[in-house]
C-alpha cells in the first residue's frame, strides 16, 4: 500500500501578478496524472462519511476509484447519476464544509480534494466532446414547469426529465443559469461552463424559455392550468441596502447590480458590449461573504488601485470560503475589519467618502459569532469613488406577490416542507434561496433533488 | 416562445421610431402604465421602454428615441428582423379609476406612454384634457392618437412653431388660472418637465402622477440601479413604480442618477458613429 500523503495534490493556478489584468479563470484544474495521483489518496472507507456530507448524495468513493484507475468516462457516468452540474459544483461548492470536512484523511492532514476531482472529471468529459446521456424513463406525458434556471431549477429539471416528464424551464433573464450567470464572476466560474451544463439539461430533454418573467408574463396559477406541477426556484434576488444617509449617491451599487453588469451584461468588455460600469480607482465593498469577495476581486479586474473589504466583524467570522478570502488577499484586496459604514459624503451627486465607525467584538450572538459593538467616537472617513453593498439579499418577491395561497415567511421566503419541497399551495413546490434565503449553490441543488422526488410522486399519484 | 419580430417600423420624427412587434404573450398581459425591457442584439444594453399600444390580437407598439448607442443600433433594424429579447410586462400598472377631470401631459417621447393611460381613463368616463409638448413642430408625435382619446387637447412647442409657444406648464397654469376643476394630473416626459409640472400643481393640491425613467438593468427588482427617493424612502422604480406621486419625488437625485454613465455613453456613441461613417465612406 502506498504511503499516506498528507497534503492534497496542488492545483495549478494563474500567476497572482497576471490574474487581475483579465477575467480568465484562476485555477487551471488537474491534469490526468494529477487527478490519478490525488484519487489514489482516497482510503475507500467502508462507511463513507463523505457521501453523507454531500447534499446530492454523490457516490464519492465510487467515482474517485474510477479516477484512480484512469477510468474517467465511468467516473463521469457515476458522478452524473446524482449531479447534473458537476463542472459547476466542482468549482463553487464549499467542499470544506461538506464532503471534505468529514473525510477521514482530514484527521491526519488534508482531506481528499473531492471538489477538484469532480471538476476534473466533468471537464475531462466535456473536453472529449462526447458527453454521455443517461437512460431516460418512458415518457409519462406529464408536464412540469420550473420557474428559474438557477442551480435548484436545473437540478429539478434534470431529475424530472430523466423520469420521463416533460419539463419547461422559465427564466426571467435573457440567459439561463440564474446566479451562476449574473452573480458568480467569470474568473471563478466561466460562463461557457454554465452554458455547457445548461445545454446538457436541454439535451436531456428539458425546454428552456428565457426572458419570461413568471409573475408578470404569466402567473403561477396560469402555469398550473397547463402543467401538472410547478417548481419555484427564483432565488434570492432582492438586494439589501443598509439604509444609511447618502446611500443613493452615484457610484454606490448593490452587489447584484455590480456583478450583473459585469457578468451577465459583460460591462468589462465595454465598449464592445454596450452596458457600462463605473471603473472606480478606490472601491469599497461592504460585507464578508463570497459575494463580497467576488465584488472586490471584480473591482481589481476593472482597474481599481485600491479594492477594500469593509467588514464589521473580524476575519474569523467572515462567511466567505477560505479559498475565496485567500484569493482576494493574494490579489491585493485590502481588509478593513471591525469597521461599519455609517454614512456617505458626496460631491455633485457622486460618493467621495465613506464615514465609518470602529467595532469591537462582544458576546456571542444568535449565530454563535461574537457580536460587533460600535466603539463610540471612533468615526473616521475612507476616500472612495465606488462602493459595492454586499451585505446579502432576500428572496425574490415576484412569485410570492403574484401567487395567492402561497404561504410566505417573515423574510419573504416561500414556506416549504423540507422533506418534500411542498408549499402551501397544491401542485406548487419550491426550493433553493427562495425558500431558505441566500445560501449556496449545492444546498439549492439538494433542495431541488428533494423536490424532484416528491414532485414525481405527486405527478404520478395525484396525492398531495 | 418569444418571437419578437419587427412587423412594422415607422419613423415618426427625426430619431424617433415606432416598432410594431409580434409579442402576443406580452400583448395579452400588458396594462396601461407598464413597460417592457428590450435587448435588441447580443452586445446590446437592456433598455426599458414604455408601451405605447397593445390591443388584443395586435402587435406590441413601442416608440423610442435614439439617444444612445443601443437605441441607435436598434433603430437600424428593419421590418422582418427579430429583436433578441423583449421582456415584460414589467412595473405596476396605472391606477385607473373614475377621477373626474384628468389633465394628461406628455412631453416628447413621454407622449406614447400617456396614450394608453388616457384612452383607458376616457373609457371609464373621465374627462381627458391633454397637453402635449415638444421642442419644435417636427418633433411632436402622436397628435392624432391623443386627439382621439381627449376631450380637449392643447399643444405647446418651445420655439412656437406649432400650438402655443412655451412649455406644457404654461398651458397647465393657464387652465388652473381659468378655474378648471382638475381632479388629477398625469405627467410623463423629460424629468425636468415632470418636476416643473409637480411644482405647478403642488400649491393647488392637485394629485399629480409622474412615470419615472431612471437607468435600469434587469427591470425585475434584482439590482437596484433604478432606485429613486419618494417621500424620503428609497424605491425601485422597476417594481415599485414606474408611477409615483410627483409631489414626493426627489428630482435632484433622479437627475444625478440619470447622469452616471454620461462619459461612457459618449464614448460608446463616438465609436458607433466612427464605425458607421467609415462604413459609408468605404
């Protein structure tokens, strides 16, 4: 038996010095040799904790063993039995909190790089241009509408179409993918990869209708007249602002707008693309999550000389993935921690300074993190020309507001049964950020998987 | 499902074009006061446009002024071509009720969105007094349409080439001065006009509705680009509007926010013009 290697096989990345001058993907992915080497680290535990750590229950030791033997095609087949979006999950899942967290190897060193291997297998298959189609069930002649083409919707569609149902996905924006196309930047998740995964779901047989705003172009009730069941996966699209004075000055963006302009509208290619964006020199991004890191790293690529993260707690409390924080630091993002903006000062309608107050950490709050408390009289100003507010977003109100009988929680989320994704309205299921509030791609996919199972049962039996 | 074919193209005035678009799924739904977002071609912006007309079974009618690169480029499209995306209907519809006498004011390309609202208000037996304004006679559009849905109609041009010389506010002041009992004013046009109308009506306590046109991206409430301040509160014009109480709008903020991309818009236009003159020269 080979001796235990404590560290993950490193993944090559774009050199730090070059990264911020382009929007190309930062990590390059494994070569075949690297993938085999990494896969051989897997101990093939009898009781595989990693599978329990995966919201979509991928047979992780199984696909890794195929990789170890160089059977990449078989690995891909096994992977895709449970995950229709492996190239995306391999890139953006927080594996460190899920499958890799419970890997036995992590007790003695680093866990198996499950995410990197997943990415490798998906990319390997796509590069061969011979994406294999799974077997589909006989057509049931039942019709399902999926509202929203983000990770939850794509998973539901992928699962139900394989079970023989006729699936139509309705997307409000002009490109399918939801947060995968408007939110997550190109350098972290290339849009060609999203397009490829969506195409796979289409090849499976799902129909995708873009630029169709359910709630406006038609209502859920109208969909129910034509479809046997409806899944709502419309995400957390309503951006939060802080409500502090001066927040509407020019130069102050929600992260949603900043990222949508850049990613979906390709403002970084202006004037080749028509949509502009303010290319600030001193950019402050408020927040400590992945969206904040994405925004701060985007600002650097748009030519910022200073890109600052403004966060009210300390680095230890940041909700962003460690990998994202490390990438941001490597690229030169500055961190203003224990800092809370209180107001903006502007000149001629444009933001010029952000007034902040220092914080200190007090007792733990409901989230278990130490509560930040303002330090009286510690106000100071930071010179800025662009601000991105990345403090979170709420569930998109469009569908709840136009669907009578759909129970909504106090945060605007659609109330669902977590075992089935059933809402309070017969025939309507929901999952992902619209039900939970802003969370992760993989949790949305997990919710989609759960809902798909229950939808299939409902459609077949008619029992609610 | 989207078809978006340009069935008919009419030049109403220099750089003001009318498109009749095949978009039955939007026509079926759109109500007066709502708008659509159009992305005409792959590299184009998403442009919010108010709907001028949409009768059951008919085309979706939009009228746009070529003010920037995306609208210039869209203006080059011909009948039979397809717009890449037409999204809608978006925004809240107008509040239609039997108010009494409603003065409907349209300035420039603000006239088209006034038309369906005035028509609907007339249908439910309001008295419609319209005031249309333009810089000059050649830029006045939809006079015939508006005449049909108005009990009275007045026209002003800045240069006096047609109708009364002056601004729409001058006519409004005259009507108020003559003692006309006005129950409601609807004003759609350039921001400066809507601000001026609101200032005229405010001292008289006449309820005034304006339709705001801030910069938008998605148009569905996702980005907050279109935030406006109304009564001291931040609103998203795309989902909370586009119509608001004109007396409560912070117009200075709207002016500022409409100017965010002036330098980029200029750069984009210069590039467009260079490409198009080169094309002609070559």
